């Protein structure tokens, strides 16, 4: 086991269309916060769409991806000795298009890939108007579909980290109380596949007002042997490393002894 490290694996920048600042701003913020490593993980292009940039306010265009990779790798070299800059990406997970994304990512030397489910039944999980119109049975079905996708993403072998695994609650906090064993089934799969989940502190900025995932899910994740890591999901340099120490303290209270970091798509463990 390696010495205790301070890191943030989930950051964005201007290319996604809804974040502030460039990559250098996030690296400098990480240095100011005393981080040992900073992961750059902007939203993947919609590779399966015909359009160059299907959703300009959500993700970068396909032609911009090479420039993104090149810039991160250049800055990785520039900041060597000051901070470890890691090449990542937050990838959408669409099971019907997984082969397209897999082929794209094979071209690059990623340190890690975050797999995030952002749509269920073709609807964004952040669509705050959708959930309130669902019946009880539809809410259960939606939550089960969401966690089925998360389990499938773990089994795909493409991702080292799974992003914000209870973000359905973002604008509909009561979704956490929708009863289904799909969450436990997904956690069991994640543990078996040795994929980490992130504690994502951006949830506090949504209606749910807390991290992703909630403590009760983290307690169950521990029972299933799921590894955890940290990501602020910063869309502003000021949020880099946000609540890293608080998260570490809470994880120790729950019973975790270590958390994961990644290089060259390999998982390493650091004590909390």
C-alpha cells in the first residue's frame, strides 16, 4: 500500500460547454490546494451521433477530442515534478454503442476512464421535470433501469471509475427512498468487477444537497467490497478538491480503510 495521497479525478473545463476555465486553471488550483495528483476528465463527445457536436452545452465536438488529449499530455509533461496530471475522460455509457466508444478510447493512453450513466430510457437523469410525473411503479422501473445500466457499465470492462452512482436524486431527492434491491445487485456486480465508485461532492450543488452516493449506499458498498475514490466534478477551478478531507473522514467512520487512485488504467490503493 502506498503513502497517503491527495487527489481529484473528476474535473471539467470550457470544452464541455458548461464549465469555466481551461485545463491549466484546474491544474494550478490543484497545486494551490496541495493535491498530489489532478485528473482531467472532460465529457466525451457523442461519438455515436452523426453530428460533429450533438449537444454543444453538454460535451465537446468530436474533432476537438484530439486537441483535448494533446493539451492534457503537454501539460502533464510541463508540470512533471510539481503535480501528477492524469489523462482521463468522463464517458457516457450507452450499451448499444459501447463498441464505438471502446474503439475511440483504444487510440489514447488514458490513465483512467469514468463511466457515467446520464440517460435512462432516453431521458436525462438531470431532467428535473420528468420524475415528478411518474407513477410509483414507473419510479421503481426507472430506478431499476438506471442501476441495471450501472451494473452493465461495470461489466463492460471499459471503465476504472463509475461516476455519481445515485445522481438520479439530483433534482428529485425522494428518489433515494424508492425501494428496490437493484442498488444492491449493482453494488455486488461493481465489487465483483473491481471497479471503483467515486464520492462526488458536486451533489451538494443540486436539490439533493449531498454527495453522490449517499452514506447508506456507501455502507452497502463496503459490504460488497467496492473500492472508492474521490472526484469533485468541478466545473469551476475553485471547486477542485472540494471537501476531500471531509469525505476521507466520513469514509473512515463508515469503515473504509483506503481509497483508490489510477495510473495507466491500473488501480492503486492509498490509506485514508
